[in-house]
C-alpha cells in the first residue's frame, strides 16, 4: 500500500513528507510542524517503523490542534506510550476499526 500523502486534522490538512532527517538524537524518526502543517517522516527506516512514525507524528498533529494541557516532554511520553498499542489494536482488530469509522 502506498504511503499516505496528507491527513486532515481538525481544520488543517497536514502533508506527509518522506526523506532523511538530520538530528542529534538518533531516535528522532519524524517531525511535525504545525505552522507549516507538515509531517516529516524519515524514510531510511524499515517500513514497519515508518508506519509507527506516521501514527506517532499524526498524534502530535492532533495534539497541536487541542489545548496544550501537558508540557512537550509529557506529550512526547504519552504519544510514545499510545502509538504502538494503538497501531497494534487497529491492526489486530479490523472489525473494531470498521465499526469506529462507520458514520
Ligand atoms: Zn514525538
């Protein structure tokens, strides 16, 4: 399946851009820029890691559209805690996902 190019979050369309990320922290696999509504994903990682990063950065985008009730470090911890479990639940429970997406 093709990688997503865009996601609608609240009133904003975020573009997913795939490329190499230069960072001092080797665990930086993506970046979300709310000002430019862009999500940069490091595409030098394995595809399974890229999927995880797409969800991770999308959760940050959702967070950016909500009142900031947590500091950025706590937000990072929450996003890191939720991403693998959320992705796993969606992957292992397609009927649940279909039910949730029904209008
Ligand atoms: Zn993060």
